C-alpha cells in the first residue's frame, strides 16, 4: 500500500505526463470489468489526477 504522499506524487506525475497516463489506464482497464470503465476513468481523470502545475495560471 502507498501512503498519501505517494498517491499525491503519482497523481501529479500522471497529470503532467499524458502518454504515461494513457499507458496506466490501458494497464488498469485490462484488469477491470468493462462495465466499470466509465466510472473508473472518471475517477482517474477527474478525482485522482491533479492538473499539471506547468499548465496552471
């Protein structure tokens, strides 16, 4: 298990590296039931991932 610091670092990293986020989603979605994909992708893209600081004003 990871702690909050590790999860935050991962969310920040995935928010700044679109190609890695795509790879992470591909690996994760392969383990999910397809009926769960919409909810899981929403969680990953909206609730988990932080916007990249480089793109913030």
